[in-house]
């Protein structure tokens, strides 16, 4: 399938400096937002209790919040989930970890009666388990980046690995910065989506790298900048079609996958857009700069031969 002409010649090498400027600004802003505003961990990482309750009447959220905070002596987050009927209220209550969940049941029974509500789901995670989950999530992301670095170095060379790792860190930092800015909780689902982004972005980068290496060998006496530019144009159809079709599926998942999948699909939408951009404007120019500025002797010998 061809969306672009086979002889298309976009001068990506002239756009690299603009891409670098935009990315530096976005990464710096993301880091500042994360440092000064912080990330909001879900109960998966800090421990806590979440109650999903459906009441058989319309509920005043402020009154319910005041009731629960007074009875439990702690801050309670009370939000209403979208409903299909005005005769019921589907409420989500988030609070610090409570060992005896029966306390909440007693409060609700005293206020609304046994038939006045229905508990849909209770999620309760202790602080110790939350800390372990946070540590495991951090290890998973760091370990994945280290293994990716070794893989790309083995398959290509160290400059390709530096470019791909820079692109992946660029994607993760900007995504986390967006989540911090919009106060989106970081949960296990978000971590899974971030690792999915890492895999997707890497796959896109590897395809481009393969074409660049192939053209370096065929056009060894040509300017490296022009070879990279040609490679990006040759893979543009594949990059655009793959990203577009994947994005369509994830957008459908966002609208029709239910509330549970919204954080996962939101992360993927952001990641696909940023990952496609970084494969072209981050991974490739960094690799090109290093290959040009500090050429590897063994690579040059193999090309001369």
C-alpha cells in the first residue's frame, strides 16, 4: 500500500534541528512538571482501599464525602462514575488502607439501609505491597531499557543504541509529564502501557535503522546525512501506515473499551504519536551525529572493503 509517491523526498535532515529544539523544550518542561508537581501514584503503589458502590438513589457527593470522612477520620476521594440512568448513582470512593472493610459497610447500612446500595467491587492493597509494586515497576522499566541497549548494540552498533535509548527516554518522560500535568494517576495499567510504548517505539526505530544500515553499505561513498534522509523517505509509507492503523485501533479501544481500559488506551495514544515522531526526529539524528562526529574504525573498514 502506497500513501506517498515512491520518489518522495522530504528533507528530514533540514528539519532535525527544529525537531531537536521542540523535543528539548518538551523534555525540560516534562522534567520540571514531574519534579515540582510530582506523579500521583494509585493505590497499586501507595496502598489503599477503593469502593465501587451503586446507590439506589441520587447521591449528593459532598454530603457522602463529609459522612465518610467524619466516620473514618481521614480524607476520602468520592467521584461519580458515568451512569445510564438518573435513578441510581455509581460512586467510587478512594481512601487510605482499611484493614476491616466491614466498617465501611456498617456506615453505609446505617445511612442508606441494606437495600439502598450494592457493592460492585472492593480493591484493598496494603502499604507494604504497594511499595513492592512501586519498586518492581521501576526495576521493570530500567531493566527493559538496559536490555534494549544491549540488543541494539549487538544488532547494529553503540551509536544506534544511544539513539534508540534517547528516543525511548524521550517518549517516557514526555508521557509522564503529560500525566503529571493533568493529574492522572500512575497505576500498574499505566506501567504496562509505558512498556508497550517502549516496545512499539523500538520496533519502529529498528525498521528505520535497518534501512539506514542497508543504504550505508550500498551508498558507502555518499554523504551520510543524505543516506539517512533517503532511508527515512523510503520507510515513510511503512511508518505512517503502521502508526495510523495502530492508532485507529487504540482510539476505538478508548471509546468502546470501558472505563477500565481508558488509562491504558490513553497512554498508548500519546505513546504512538510521540514514538513515531521520536523514531524519525530523535533516534535517527542522534545516531547520524555520532556516526559522523565519531566514526567507528571497524565500521569504516567493513564499508571500504
